[in-house]
DNA sequence: TATTGTTATACTCTATAACTATA
DNA sequence: TATAGTTATAGAGTATAACAATA
């Protein structure tokens, strides 16, 4: 029975381990995106466009100012990965839809991401334990995605 | 005994959990640095100067081009947190030493970092298990530090 | 009037290249 | 000649503000 538990001080080593794992994955992700000649912003946008969004919605969920979306979508459109479709019900809105080519790139990109050897050093049991512990540690922070990781944010 | 283990595919959920934890800590770190009016680069430099370094050495271990160090150190020096001392043995070299005020800020900054509630949701046993699992998952990636986290890198 | 998207602009972060002062 | 540091500059990435089209 430990006595000093009033303020649960952070285990510094745990933080460092999480940073190390994250960093390993970030390097892997950078290498994936580089392979498709996509910047982090472009990859993040593409990953979010699995379901079509207006530019405004995309800006909101990537936490970009709306003014940045124009250029990002310009590039994706020039490369034939995404199409702007004017919403017939409200002609201010451009609905962004991934093209056939965009879908192919997206699938490859996702696959590359998933090949991270991030936890390849653990066996099935250990990974299962780890998932339980991390889920508890993370608490109610559920709004996470890979696109989320691709930005320095703030 | 599972059969499909040839290529240990990444557990996507595990990656997302690591991202979520990292992101929580990054937000906390940003808030700490903001409290001291330090940018990520300034905070990272200060954290590295626990032991004195030349500007070149600081650039190397922060993985900055040397040209960036000048401005960063300028600011830290103007704020009285760091001093440039000409190395008497080689007058090209500026040895960077943290001032008394710099030490105080550094201590507060570290303390703020350590107050992350990152794993406050786990009890001692769970944290111990988590540390074992993460250590194994991380493998030989040992060169991690908080300064490391403060950069988008690449 | 309010909202979507665009443009122009500015600021931060980081790298490259040319320079200086030492060695 | 080579190295430590500085300066000037350029390129990303992102934000703010003003604007046009539409609601």
C-alpha cells in the first residue's frame, strides 16, 4: 500500500514512451506521404474525404481556417484526386468528392499507414493488454484520427 | 495458436490510442509553454541546456540548421534566461549556459510538463504493466525526450 | 444580413547560401 | 583550408481581413 497517492504524479517515463511510439509512427507516416508526393495537409484532407464534405466542413474537422482549404483543394483537384461539385440546393457550397483515382491513392495511402511496425514487437496477448490499458488511459478522448496526427496544431 | 502471424499487421486501434495520448500531452505542453511565453523551439532549447552546449551542439541535438540557433538564443539571452560565453580555448565557440533566472524558469517548465494527467486514469499496477508493454513496443528507440516532441520534424 | 468560398497579405518556422572571425 | 556563428533570404504552413456570390 503506497501512501503518496493524493496527486497522481505523471510517470515521466510513460510520457517518454508514448512520445517515442508516436514519433516512430510519425516518421512512418511522413515516409508514406512522401511516397505519394502528398504534404501532411493534403494527406489529412484526403483521409477525411472518405465521406464527401463541403470545404467549410473540411476546414472545421481539420481545424484549418477556411482560407487554407482553397489552395489545398486546388492541388488535389489539379492532380485529379478530388472534384469540386456545386451543391444544387445551395450554390455557395462546393461539395468535395474523391475521384476514382483519388480512391485508389487513398487506399494505397491507408494501406501504407497501416503497415507501421508500431507494435510489431508485441505478441497478440500483449497487444490486447496494451489496448485495454491505453483505452483506459485515454479516457473519453475519442475524436482521434490519423489526419489529426498529421498536424503540428497550434 | 493463431495461424495468421506471418506479417504482424498493425493494430490500427493501438496506433490511434497512441496518437490520442500524444495529442493530449502535446496540448498540455503547449499550454505550459504558453504560460511562460515560450515557443516550442525556445522551450526545446532551454530543456536541452540543462548541460551547457555550444550553439553547434544545440543545433545538432535539436536537429535544427545552425542558422536558426542564433535567433533562438538571441531571444533567450534578451530575456535573461541564457548566456553566451566565449570559449577561451576556441574563440569561435559560444558556450550556452543557463542563468539563475533561466534555471528557475526551466524548473517551473519541467514541473508543469510533469503535471500532465496523461496516465492519471490508471492505478499503480496498471501503470507498471503499461510501462513494461510500451518499453517492449518501443524497442531500441531510446533517443526520445520532450524537446523531441516539441517539433513537427520534417 | 449571414454564410461559402476566394484572394491578398502577413507572420512563424525552418532551410540554404554567402559572409566573418577564428582555427 | 575548415569550422562556429551570423545575416539575408526564400519556402513552407497557417491565420486575418476584405471581398464576391449566394442565401
